[in-house]
C-alpha cells in the first residue's frame, strides 16, 4: 500500500510543478486589486485569470497527471482516459444533472464537484487501472479498431459511471456530516479553532475542507468570520479567530518544512528538490497557496502530512488564545497579512510574527527529526532514487539508439520485454524469462549498474539520460 501511495505521490509531481507559479501570479494580481479582484485593474485581472486557469482546474491536472504517471508505460492514452473520466464525473454529478435525476434542488454537496481535487484523483486512478488492465486487449476482427489503447477511454467511461452512482449516494451524507461536525465544535472556543485547523489541512486531499471552511469562514453557522472581519461588523477580539492561526503556518511553517525536506534530501537530488520546494515556499509565503508544498509529499509520506495537520491545529488553537487577530480574503500569505492591518477587527497583528518564528522553528525541527527517524520518503528520498555514484554515471556513447539496442538485446530482445517504464535515472523492465537477460551485454552500453528486485523485474541504472534511452527502446519495441 505504501509503495502504491509513493507512486501516486510521484505521479503528482508534474501537475504540482505548475502550481507555484499560479499562486504567485494570483498573489500579485490580488495585491494590485484586492478589493475588486481585477475589476478595477486590467493587469490584476490578467494575472488573476492566468493563475486561476491552473488553481481553479486542479482536478483536471490531477486526473491527467495521475493517469499518466500511474500507467505502466506512462502513455498519453492513459492521460486522455483520465481527462475523459473527469469530464464524465463533472457532467454526471453537476448540480444541474442531480436536479434532473431527483426532480428537486441538488444537495449543496454537489455545488463544488467540478473543483474537487478528490474527483480528479479518483478519475486519474480509474483511468490508470483501466489502462494497465486493458491497453493490450485484442478484440474480434469486426471490432479490432477499438482494441488495444483505443478501448481504454471506452472502458474508463463505464467504470466512471459506476463510480458516479456510488458517489451520488455517498457524497452528500459525508459532506453534510462534516458540516454538522463543524457546527458542533463552534462553541468550544480555542479548542474548536484547533480542531478546525487540524481538519482543514487533513481534508485537503479529499476536497471536503471546503465544506468545513463554509462553517467557519462564511455564514453557514452564523460565524461569518471572513466577511465580518473586513466589513468591521464582527466582535472585536473574536472575529478573525478562525483565520489568524493560519498566518504562522503559511508564512513560516510551510517554508521551514520545505527547508527541512531540502536538507534531508539525497545530495544528488538537492538541486531538483530545491527548485520544487523553493517555488512552493515562495508561493506559500507570498500568497498563502500551500498546495504545491502539500501535494509534493502527502502521498509520499502520509504520516508527515498528519504531523503537518496537527501543527496547523496547534497554531490555530494557540493564536485563538492570544489577543491576536488577522484575516484574509484570498489566503493567509504576506499580502493578506499586510492588508489586514487596515481592518477595524485586526488585533495585535504584529504578535503573529514572533508566533510565526517559533512555528517555523518547530516545523523545521519536527519535520527534520521525523523524516530522518522514520526514513520518510519525502521528495528526493524515494526508494527508487539512485545512489550518488549511480547518478554520476555518464554513458560512454551519446548515440542513444545504439545504447538502446544494446540494452534491449541484453534484456533478451523485445519478445522478452513485457513492459518498460522509467523513473528519473532508471529503466524499469518486466521480463518474461529472467534467464534470457544478459547483464554483460547490458553493461556494455555504458550503464552504471543493473538491479534485479525479483525474477521478472530488471532495473537498468542509466543516469540522468534515462529518458532519451527509454524513448529509443520504446521505438524498438
């Protein structure tokens, strides 16, 4: 199960890489026109729309990215099937469709279905399973056109229809139970703020955090924390209680956690990890968009993500106890922090800075300790990462077609190869007959090493040029 989650986490790296720039673009646009959200400034409107094109459609990115990454050979047909699955979900579970089925107004649970990341994740997983199972299926001559990879989207549609029927009945009670839970903890003060902060982070992978946010930020339970903070109609010292605790997390905790991940990454992967986590940290500090950081490790190291949720809950509880209040319209980043000073409901917002420094120190120490102590597979520490000496391998010949031919011959020829994939530095091959593998022939291509995890699995350590070699081998196959 853990191995499957790690593969899922790695599959998200492609869509996750798009997210930091989206957060930064929207942060700049919001800073330019935080009142009108682009209505008063064309530059702000342009930037907000550009960033929104990514953040508003994360489920689609996840559906495509997961389907592509989880497919046995990372084929584009799987990515297409992921998109098809999401579109079917979107249409079958839209409020309009639900109203048509039931003859009455759709439950609020379906109002955000097309922007729910869980739907994108489910769509990607359905598509990848269908692809891995059916991409080589052979049909009778009359239906041969629809055989192989062409049948994958068709099967995916049927599987998505079944999943949609299940969600039609399951989703509303889950959603409504969460709303009821949020209302129940309202009266518990700072403890409730902490519980809310914990579940706010914990529910992000499912998209159900939106339901919980509505209880505390809007008027679903009479709190209306966000509008009251900016309108000045709230209660001084109380209004902002369910927002202020996120500032220490997003401005200090997340960057510190990212730094801990960077410091604990394998030496040979620090540059790659630095670019990913650095952009995620900037996005969190500046605009309060934490998804690039969270989706980078929530599936690779779910235990660490629970720790992140716990620390968020503690921050929200502690800040709720202090005479410190701040609020946001977008998210708890630097821009909203500075803007919140102008609200009549702001209370000692400068106090959040020392709290943030302590939060950052705790995040760094806890994250670093947990990663090392439990050997957590955060970015740059995955099991399939190579040792320094392997990554430094340089192919003796940059004629990748020759290298590919030699490797394929050493694997026993194309008849012996059942499937072929690659990670950052290794070819991953499933073979029919392990005795047909000639390691000496493979090594003659200048590869760094060969690993045999099982009788039918062969990993060929190429180095950073692995994608070029893999592409050539796929042509030969």
